[in-house]
C-alpha cells in the first residue's frame, strides 16, 4: 500500500472519467424524451425502450440473433477450448510449443481480416450470412479466452489431487471427471462468459459475415446510426451495457477470477 | 476486444513455475477439434484470401482466375498508399497517447489497495467488453456540433468550442478509449513485479518522483510497455467502425477501404490484396516488436 499524490489521483479520476464517458452518455441518450441524439437533463422518458421491444428489428436482432448466436458460440468455444487447454497444460508431446502459439492465432489476426477471409471463403460455397457462419467465426474469437482462463485454472489446481485419486485406483479419465472437473467449474463458466461477451459485442466479424437475415444487434445499431436512426439505438446499446456489466461483475465477484488477463 | 489477452499476466505467472506435465501422446488428440477448426476456418480462408489477391478483377463475374500482381501494384501507388500512411499515423499517435495516459493508471493499479484494484479492474474491463460501435456512438454524442461538450459550454456562455467530428483527432480520441485498457493491463502486470522498496530506496537517495520513474520504474517495466505498444498499435490499425462513425470521409483507414471493396464495390481481388498487406504489416510489427522487446527483457527481481 502506498499513498498517492493528489496530482496522480486527479489524473486517475480524469482518465477513468474519459474511459467511462461514452458509455455514460449513451445511457443518458436512451432516456432522452426527444428524438435527437443528445442528453436531456430536463426530462426522462422510457419511450425508446418501448420502441425497442415494440419494434421488429431490434427485438429480433437481440432475441432471435445475437443471444442465440452468443450462447451457441460460448458453448462451442468452451467445449473445444477446454479440451485444448487440458492437452496443453497437462500433457507433453512433440510440437507442443508450436501448437500453443498457433492456438493464440485468432488473437493476432485482426478480426476484420478474419471477417473478410471468412466472407470470401464462405461465398465460394454460397454459405455466407447464415447462423452457422457467424457461430463459427465467433467460436474462433472466443476460444483463446477460454484457453487462457481454463489453463490458469488448471495450473492453480495442480496435479497432486489428480495423482492422489489415481493412486487410490481411479484411471486418468475418472480422476479428472470426479476430482478436477468440479474444481474447474468456475474457470469453465468464466471462460464461457467471456466467449459469450466476445460474440455478443462483436461487430468487426459481423460486418462481413452477417447476412440480411442474421443482422446481429451491434450491426443493427451501426446501420441505424449511419442511417440517422432515433434513440432506440441508445436503448439497445444500454441493454447491451447492462448485460455486459452484470456478466463482468459475475465473473469478478462470484467466480473470483482476477480480471486482468 | 479479443486482442486483450495476447500478453497476459495470468499466462506469464503460470509459465514461471514449471508445470507438471505427463508424457501422453494419445492425449494430444484432445486438441484436435480446435486444430481442425483453425485449419478449416482460419488457415484455408487466409490462403483463399491470398489466392484471390492475385486474381484479376472482372466487372461481370467479380473475378477471373488470371493471375496478376496488378492489385499489389495499385496498393503501393496513390490513394491506397496514402490510406496506409494515414492508418499507420493514426495508429502511432493513438499508441503514444496511450503510453502517456497508461503509465499513471497502471502505476496506480499496481500500487493501490485490493479494494481499489477490484473496482479499477472492473472499470477497465467492462468498457472493453462493450461493443466498439456503442463507444463510437457515445463519442459522436459527446463531440458532435450539438454534442455534450458544445451544449455545456454554450449553457455556460462560452459558445461552441470544438468542431472536431469527422477529423483524425476524433478518430484518435475514439481509439484511445478502445485500446487504453490494452496498454494498462500489461504495464500493470510489469509494475506489480517491481518491489516497493526499490522506489523507497530511490527516494531515500534523493531522487524526486519523476527521477525515480525514469531511472527505476521505466526500465523495469519495459517488457510490459512493449507488449502494450504492440497490442495498441495492431488493434488500432485494424478498425472499421470507429473511423466510419467518427472520421467520415476525412479519416478513412485501410479497414474502411477493405470493407467497402468487399461489400459495396465488390472488388474482391483488391480487397484481398489490401488485407494481405494489412496482415503483413501486423506480422512485421509483432515480430519486430518482440525482437526489440527481448533485448530489454531482464532477469525478474527477487
């Protein structure tokens, strides 16, 4: 612990204010009674939330597209990513280092390029714009998060409990299932939540891979802003902000995962 | 923002203590599903991108399979080249601003109480997980002609004070907000490892705070600084939405051009070669940066 100078404290407060400013402002706009993109300190209105749920486009983008796709990608990313993490952390085999680097590739390739590459690839088979194409892309984006969180969890558990179980007569699979898996639950859930959020807020990939029937909510927000929509956009944004904040809080408080990656 | 995990404290601390692994050839098949996924939906699509970048554009069928280098020649003259230069400039300015803004924040988080740390990390990670389009939208509302800043200054009697929407400055502001957490996290991880007594010793020997920073904290946090710079730069040169909303026509970046060529002008060979150039740039920067970074890596302090 250390005492900080008032100057430093002021700089910290200002920096956090700037990081949070755009998010706070969007929430403000969503309660604006008029139809301009501005924060109105005079009155409050819930009309844009009514418009959100009454209208077709946004409610569909949220409930029929973004949420199902995020859920499916999170499940796929957690299953595939956890298996890869177990192989990397627990076992030795030739070419492991190379594989480990390759496994972080989706993070190194900028997601707009992954989007462009997938779009041009799918268009060879006329398979673009489907749920499957988005789920595949988002699964790729989510897996590195799952691998990081689950590897950290596996390191933390160590091998002793597993060895104890095996010396008491379990085989490796049973030992893992009965002893390690229950201990790994919070890491798996945190990984899944991160994969969910990555998919839910992604726009770079969706810009390319979404089709007319699979417009995700961030993409819908983007096109409404470009075409001069009304503050329903802000209401949609606020719904995402609230959902994401609660999930981050859940990971931090309930699963006690340290947020710094 | 997926890039946030490229260099992580979790992994570096995990690598430090050598893990107990079991020789187990059959178990490597656990990694097979992910390997196949990467092969089918990353490696092959990227190879396909490389192939299309050599095709000839055709007005009637999007491409013809006659191989040519014409697209790459176009990338390096005139408009596209200028676009690449602007992209690199915006990335560089954003990164420098993040270094300046990131150090105080990272230092604070590395040295504050457990309670302040958990609040601080929440305030840092939560915005990172909110879609970039929402954050760009927020800046539009703040910086616009009738935006929050101008309305407030008018109410106080100063009249409109800023008109920076649709400029590079607006894009840089939007990007800083996006990539600053990516600078702060590796910096924080590096600064945490510097024991407090080194700072105290430096102060005892008569160094002023800035001198302590320059001679003790800065050299010892260089590895974190390097990963932060790499993250910030690579993320900020490959964006679409932020320049589209905050920069308009005046601050278009490579990402916007790739998007328009793919979706609007259907010039897929051109879009592919621009993408290949961006991939090459990213790899050169990451590889070069890691090489420079290694030189500065020191033995961890005990």
